[in-house]
C-alpha cells in the first residue's frame, strides 16, 4: 500500500492592509493638499507668465493676452546680441564667484574661533557680529563711497563691492558658527591630541563635517552678489562696461517705451544660472540651513 504525501497546507500570507482613514482624516488630507497645491501655483504662475511673455512679439506683450500667438524664440537671440549683455554676464559672474570665495575664506576662520575657542572677549565679539547684521547698508554708503571714490579712485568698477568681502560677512559668520557648535568637541579634541594644529584641524576635521553649512553660505552669498542691484548702481552706474546683469536689465525699458518681451527674455536668462545651481545643490542647501538652527 503506497503512501500518499500530502503537502502541508500553506497558510495564506496576510494581505497588506491599507491604512484606514476616517472621513475626518480624508477631509484633512484633501484640505492640506489643496492648500499646498494652491501655494505652489501662487509661486509658479508668475514664472509661467514671465516665460510666456518672453516668447511674445513686441506688440502682443503690451496687450492682455496670456498665450503667445507666435512663439518668438528670436527674442532670446536678440537679447544675447544686445550691446553689453555678454559683458554684463561676465561681470556678474566675476562679482558672484570672487565675492563667494572671499566671503568663505574670511568667514570660516572667524566662525571657527567663535565656536571653538574660549577667550576673554568672545561674547563681546559675537555681539558685535550680530549687531553688524542689523546695520542697514544705506547707513554707511556715503562714507564708504567717499573712501572708494575720492581716496582710492575705484569708482566705475566693481572692486568696491568685491574687496570688502575679504574681511568677512556678519551673516555668514553667524550661520557658520551656529553649525560648528553642533559638531561634537570630541572630534576636535582627538585631532589636537594626535598633534594637529588648529589650521589642520579646521581643514581636515571640521570643514568636511561642515560641508552642508559651507554650501548653504556659499549659495546665499552667490545669490546675493548675482542679484545685487544697489551696489552696482552706486559704484558702477557711470561705466556701462562695469555693469552687472541686474543693473543692465534697466536698458530694456526707457522713459517712453519698454520692450517687455525682451525684458522678460533677459530676466529669464538672468534667473537661469541661479535656478540651475539651486536645482543641483538644493539637498546640501536645505540640510545646511536646517542644521544651523539646532544649537544656539
């Protein structure tokens, strides 16, 4: 009599249960997402209007039309061929890159000293840095202009805006100091025990861990220099070859006529580098801004 093998009964795998939402939770989900979509549209619609207007003809840009009748990509070519536009682009890039590099080189050592060193006037020095952040630049613009223009004869250039960044920036110092406070002191102490000097400890131990804050501060400074209108207007307005993009945009609208389609196309071209840089660095940027507020 042959035996019959009976396969053991396999218990059915428990089906994944969807989270059950109560009617009230569903209404809250719909309300929250509707609000988020509404806010997103609120921020996106001006950029859509800007892009559509930049592709219109000169006459249609003066009407209330929202959609181009003919798509004029030639507007962007006309902007790139406009007198001085590429020179202003180069000036903006030099101003933003040099300003960012000098700000980081000068602010990181100061922030490290305020975060890690214990010296007698440390609290007073931090108070001075914070007080400097509250001082509007318009308050000191007259004496600063007299020094740069009358004493150093650097008016008509961007150097009066770039050189001061080699002496530190209060906001950058404060932001970096806040992040450096979150790094455990054991890392710094271990590096000192191993014989590292302060400069080597800063470069080899602290800065690699502070990369998100350094990226955030660098992006803040780059965006500030790229979009700066007040500084170039004060120091470089009399020399068109030293204008930046933000100041040169004024040439697309005059007292009696404005080429709004070209002005919008130029604005898109001015915004493009900032948007591209933020797109690729947004993770480090958000992380750096978030972590700088952990410890005061």
